[in-house]
C-alpha cells in the first residue's frame, strides 16, 4: 500500500502532460522571440539617442517580457520534473532501499561485491513471486485449459540455430573507445533524448518533436542509423565522456557445452517458447489432433544483457511465463472473443506513434473490427493480458498496449503488441503478444526433418493442384 499511495501522487495523465508541455514550449519560444525583439528595439532607441522617456518605457516592457518568460520557464520546469513534489529518483531510491532491507530481493553474491544483473529473492520476495505465478497459472493455464510443459534450460545449439537465435538474437553495442566499457547503443540514445527533453528549456518545439520521434522509432533503427544519430547528437560514454565506437551486434545468449567432451555446444535458453515448439507433435496428439490449442511454460530465461540496469527490470536471469496458442491460419476467430471485446483501455497503434500522437482509449472490439489489431485471437489475448495485469493491481491509467512499428517486428510476424506499464523509469515493456505465423514450426520442421504440422479433415473431399519444381523441390499447394 506504501507503493500505491506514493504512485498516486503522480496524478496527471501523460497525454494531458504532453499537451501542456507542448503548449508551454511554444509559449516559451514565443516569449524568447519577443524578448529578443524588444531587446533589439531598446538597442535601436539607444543608438538613435531617442528621448529618455521612450527608452525607459521600452526597457520597462523588456523587463516585463523577461519576467513573463521566466514564469513560463518555471511552469515548464515544474511539469517536466512534476511528480507531486516528490522526485521520482528519490522515491525510487527510497523504495529500493526498503525492498532490499526487507529482503524482497538481494543483489546475488553480495559478499563478493555482486554481479550486475543477477538478483536473489528473499522470503517476502519468494512469496510475492509465487503468488504472481500461481495467479498466472490460474488465469491462463487453468481457465483456458492450456497444456503446461516444463523443459530444460540448457538447450542444444541445433535448436537455437533453427529458431534463429544463434544468428540473430543480438542487441547493438557501442564501446568506450579508450576504456572498452560496453553500452547498449539504443539505451544511450534514449537517455540522451529523455534528458534533453527534460532539462533543455530553451529547445524549440520542432527540436522537441524531433527527439520525441527518435524515441518513438528507436526500436526501428538499424546499426547505421543508430550510429549516425549518436554522432549527430555528439553522444559520448556516460562516465568518461570518451568517444564511442560504431554500434555492432552482440549475441545475448550464454554459451556452454553439454557433456564432458566439449563437442556438443549448447546455450542457456533465452526464452521458454522453443521447448513448446519442439514438443508440438506430441502436444497436438495429446490434444486429440485438434486445433486450436495452447501450451504454456513457466521457467528461467537467460540473457547476457550488455549493461543491465533498472534493478529487476533488466536482469541476466529471470522467470518467463509464456504461452504459444496454435490456430488455423485461415480461421483466426476465437470462441471466447466476445468476453473481452467490450473492454476499453489505452492503446498506442503504430500510426499514432509515427505521427507523434499519444496513446488513446479504444474499445478492443473496435480495434479488431477496424483492423488495427490483426485478428480476433490476437485481440482475445490482448484482452486477457489486460485483465490479468489489472487484476494483479496494475493501475489501468498506467497501462497501455503499444503496437510494434513495421520494422520492429520480425519479418514473419503479422502483428505484435507490447503491454507497457508506466513506472518511475517511464513506459516499460512487461508482456509481448505476437502473431508469429508458423515461422518456428516451419524452422524446426526444416532442421529436424520431423513434420510439425496439423491436419484438417474437410467435410467434403477437395481436389487440389500441386506444382512441383523439380530442381528446387518447391511445393505450391493451391487452396
Ligand atoms: N533482461 C530482461 N530482464 C527481465 N525481463 C526481461 C528481460 N528481457 C526481456 N524481459 C521481459 O520478457 C518479455 C519477453 O521478452 P521479449 O523477447 O519479448 O523481450 P524483448 O522485446 O527482446 O526485450 P528488449 O527488446 O526490451 O530487450 C518482455 O516483455 C520483458 O518484459
């Protein structure tokens, strides 16, 4: 309850704050121009040796304008650091100190000075975690009759090669050119934009809009584009101010080898989903060879994050709870969709992000019928995640569903939405909901040679034409 009371101090909604901020920035830039013009007028009067009364009157209006400008500056400053009088940083520090003192969590291996991104849960932390997981299991696995599995964390290379993780599970990294310290390139750019927006009161509204656009499209930037922005804004290493290298990809998986020979490479799994995909054939059989069905898994995931920060929000080992729902690609309706279609909450479609608008309240049914959300099944899970998070106690005004930008999604994905929660670190992704098409099943079918497919029995026999390209053995089923 301590936490909820403190958070309720941050009262303004972010969209109202954004509108006020924009109008204050505009007012400040108008006042700045007026002060400059009046200053020029005073100088011109003095140069022309105008009568003293005229000069005094002009100086008086200049001073009045300066006062008005200072007033707008103060208002802008106050909304930029606004949190009801309690600084977010100070509040967070107080919360962290309390949680650590009461052993909700403890930096792992503390007596050896700890390891960044690794944490232990103490007794109350274990109790909270176990309650959250029990509720997750109840809300998703039991209420939806999902098939739960529990697979190993150590995964042979072949599985993660097939899924694309060995080649593509990377973040863009930059290095301090003198000390070699590593940073995540997009995080440095994000911090730069946020700090500028908060602290640079003289920034024009055009520049502010540009930085907001960079923030909105950050996940969309290629290594080259990120490098160009870092250079353009003169971003340097945070601690030393040394120049930074160009961004380059770093694979986040912890590598290991399985067995004593060292000949069988493996990785600590970066997600639990692959365990479900490789078991598809048996799970489908267990489900009576029928679609749709869902499988779920709760377990540890490991990511060698470049520079873990933000406490428990970005760590190197964490518990993931994942669901894979398998559906007929030609029929993505959901029998229980009606149960969630009337829910209304904050959604942030990609169009709004690109044009610099804020998230808005949309009825889920409307988002699906207008095609903003790609299909009913995806919409159903967005609704279920909304119910899960709000029943867990998340404030619905600090919860939004943000659609991935086109390039942010993997090429095979049809649509992706992140549930984001606004906390003292800003909007943080907590759940990812994606229509991944049949990419993973197809990839494991190709690599393993075991067909991970479902069959549909038509009520009437159908005649289909199949074209064979003998050279490449491509098969084109004609619907
Ligand atoms: N290092 C981490 N520590 C804690 N939670 C994480 C970490 N990485 C991802 N998550 C959480 O796991 C969920 C699923 O992971 P997903 O693969 O979608 O993340 P992601 O999009 O790769 O994350 P990001 O791009 O922020 O690194 C995310 O929604 C996020 O809440």
